[in-house]
C-alpha cells in the first residue's frame, strides 16, 4: 500500500506536464517507398508544411478600397509577428513586364488616392492562371499566404497561431478562414487536450452512477473510484517521466483503465462475498478469492494486453505507441488491483464492504431466470444466431472504407474553416504530381517543356482540380513579359537561350521555391482538390497519372502522385489491411493461452466461437449502417475480441472448476452462471457505460469506436449467458 501511494504522489506531481502529440507524420508507415520518395523530394524542394492560407471573404467584392486597406493593415500586422517569414497576397505581389529599362515588376494592386481599386480587376482576372492562388473567380475572396519559419518547436507554433488569431480578432468586420497543415496539427492538439480532460470527468461521473447501482455501500464505490484514479495517475505520470506524449487516441486511456480495474474488482468482490457467506473468516475468504479469481483476472488482463500489444506489428508509429501504452496500462491496472485488494477487503472495517446493491441482486436474479428459459428453445436460439451471422457476413462486404481524409469535430472553428475551403475554394486537399528527370536529363530543355506545358493544360482542364500551379507558370509569365505578341498558353515553344534567360530571372527574384529544384530535375504540379473520399480520389489519381505517363518520354522522365495527403490515404489503406493481421495474431495468442489454461480443445473452441460471433455481427452492423471503417476504428475488431473474451474466460473457468469437483455438466453450468453471471452482468454494465463515454467524443473515430464496442459488449453478453449454455448442452456436453 505504501509503495502504491508513493508512486501515486510522485506521478501526481508530473501529471500536469502531460503533452499531446498530433504530428501527422506519426500516421505514416515506416520504410514505405511512397514516404521515402516524398522525403527524397522534400530534401530538394521546400515542402508547403509551413504554409498557412488565410481566406478573407467580402461578399460584395474584394476590389473595394476600404476592404483592401484593411487587408493591407492585417498583412502588415502579420509581417511584424515573430516567426513569420512573409505574407503574400494581392497587395504585395507583382508581375514582370518588359520596358526600355528592361524587366520591371508592376504591382497587381496598389492603394492610391487617385486610382479606383476596381481598375486593377481587369489585369488580375486576365492573369487568373497566376492570380487564382490569391483571389477567387467571383472576386469575393482574397487569399493571403503566410509562411512560418521552418523548424519551430511545437510551443512556438502554438504561440504564432495564437498571435494570428489575435490579429484576426483585431479586424472583427472581416470574415477570415485559416487552413494549413500546422494549423490542423495544433488545433487538433488543443481539441484533444480538452477532450482528454473532459473524458476523465465523464468517466468518473459514469463510474459513480454505475457503481451506486451495483454496490450497496458508499465505501465500495469510493474504493473502486480510488483504484481507477490511482491507476490512471501512476500511468499518466509514468508517461511524463518516460517523456512519452499522449497520442491522438489517448482519450481511450481513462476508459481502458476504468474497464480493467473495475471489472477486476467486481469479480474479486463478488467471489469474496460468496466466500464470506460460506462462513469463512476474512483472511481465508480473501485467500480463496485471490487463489480462484486472481488467476482468471490475470488471464483476462493478459489477453486484453495482448490485444493492444499486437498493434505493435502496425507499420504506423501512432498505432505502435498506442498499443504499447494501452497494453502497459492494462498490466499496470491489474498489478495495482491485486496490491490494493487486501486493503479493500481485509479488516473489520471492510467487512461486507462490497455487498451488492439489493436492486441489482433482484434484477440479475430475474434476468437469469429469463435467460434460463431460453434453454427450452434451443433450436430457435441457434437458428436466430445462425441467421444473424449469415446476414452479418453479407453486411461485411458493405463496410464503408471510402473515408474522407479529415475527421474534424463538428462544433469547432476548424470544421468551419474546412467547409469554407471545400465549398468556396476548390477543396481542402492538396493534389501533387512530381515529375523527375532521369539520370543525365533535365526538365527545362525545349522539348520537355513543351510536353510539360501540355500536362499543365491537361491538369488545368480537370474539373476537380483548382488553382493549379507549376514551374510552367513561371515560363509563361516571363514569355508573356518578353514577347507579349506571341504569347499562347496552349503552346510553349521556347529556345534554349530564352529558357536560360527566363530561368536566371525568376531564380533571382524567388527567395523560396516550392515547385522545382535548382538542378531543374524535379518539377511539382500542385492544385487544390475536394475531400471526395479515399477511393474516389485514388480513382482520379490513377486516371491522371496514366494520362501523364502517356504524355512524357519514359526514357527521360518519370511521374508520380505524391504529397502528404496521398500519403495519408496510402497509410489509411495500410492500417485497414493490417487490421486483419492484428486480429489473426490476437486470436492465435488467445487460443494458445486458453489451450494452456483449459487443457481441453473443446473448451478452447467454444470460447473462440463465443467471442468471434460478436465480432462478425458487429462488423455486419457496421456495413449495413454505413459506419466508416477509418484508420482509428480499424483496431475495433482486435480490441473487441480480447475484451469480449474476458467474461467468457471467467464463466468457463468457473464451469471447469465445478466439473473438476465432480458436478454434472448441468449443475456445473448452473453454478457458473449463478456465481459468475452477476459479475459478468456488472462488468458488462461497466463496459457498456465506459465505452458510451467515448460517444461524447468530438472525433468521428473515437465516437465510432465507442458505438461499435457497445455493440460488441452487448452481443458478447448475450453469447455468454444465452448461447454458451445452449452450445454446451447441445454439442459440447460430451467433450466437457
């Protein structure tokens, strides 16, 4: 007890220092060829990871002097902010033109007392292939590109985003919307931090309510809550001491610890009550309880931990970390439960502390009488389960894996920003195709540039790509400046001296380049794209790359769809594919464990049947209800299986123990249900409520995970209390 309390105090001192890690790179698979290619390109061309785009809406027209003056003031404020490298919009960009002094840059828009702002609109719209990155076609939205300093620490990015929000607040009459990868990461981080804190409160509130329904005395309720609180504090504090930040799925930790800790103490307390009712002294009752139930809760904790640990086979760091941490939380909670059990049960003050609530006793007795009646309808029950399983198998083929990329809480400014860019500016996704010259070649020779111009025109013609930019626009801009009379965007016929001259010019004026490398061997074509769903985007990307490959010379150039967004799609698919491997490993490990425990093949097969049934039926429900199988929810079946098997292990362990004492199958089954049934029902209530808390999550993955786990718990409960007795009496009796 002293050791536990000491650890709790030490951990509690650190718990306020918990950090959240929502870095998107942790979702990408290690040693993946697609990711390695992306990093290779990123080493030569600056990525847009540190770019933010601020959309400023003026429904009348942005070509309004008062509005532009406000935009200029906002831009100047942003430029003065530390850690911002620069801000570009229509108020400070220009176009080149050839004059008797040579090439000079003419501002696209200037604020002059003598000039009407609207007069600039013609030129801006005439050059829309360039200016579309700064204004929409209707002239109602202006875009400012904010470049953050690269390499900033997380807290620095948080501060600069807070400063940007403060500046936006200084212009309350301007409707502004923000987007960008760092904005997404930091905002999701904040939402997650608030949600973790809120979940702890929800879990404790639910725990108080549910335990008051199960236990009669307040001391039992307080002891149970204390157990969960101590386990969570030690776990969270250990995370800080080990310098491990909480990940995107960390709001599951309070629920996991709740489920394991309370389930264990319920099984221990009910067994302890039974031993006390036999007239045994507290010490002997405690010894028998630990001896008989302690092994069972160790096995259930082990199998549950295994379900999380198998996530370590995932190629994604985020799932590996979550699996390792969640599995460790399960083991930690089990150890703390056993250490504190003697304190909770032993002593006169604790006698009958964990007596069950009379209402719960009556309810469970009536329920078990009803359930026993199902044994009179063996054929009906079996046919019902078979039909449900067959229908579920059909539903599995309809599981929706066509995820939209971003799971953003609905009641958040981030969602408002997302919809604005989706509906008003062509999309929230970034489309990117990379063309790379093969050894000995470059991309800025005349013939290749002609082909690339055709590719640019092709991409620009596609209805689902918007605001396309590529190195071709640089050449077109310079060509129009030097030879306006011969300019034709459909054909870009340049000789080598012109290419060199144009290249030298825009290399001088461009401080940061996001579209090509210095060697002219890598070009990017970048555009905005709507979040249409992973499958639809893949179909579009496949069509595009096939067409581009038909336009390039494969001996000189290769083309590849790349960028963070397509990498996330790829990682999504890998996580879903990896789900089956995780489930298979969990089933194998649990099967071996059960085989070693029961030393009876029939008992092992029975346990597997009882716990595969809930997985199949819940998967079918998922298919018929169109719930998305996202990367976060891909763990549902593995975790669902190992959590559902816990109650089955308790039931069958007790059944086998009674058989060893010489009872008939029928009597052993009745004893097992009478003794373990109440614990199974109580823990199912805890599981049901614990996962219900997840449905308060603002994240779709967590909400869906909670909903599906509720289904698994409910179906598993029916399988243990209704299906198991019938299978034992109908088919397994002679083997047990």
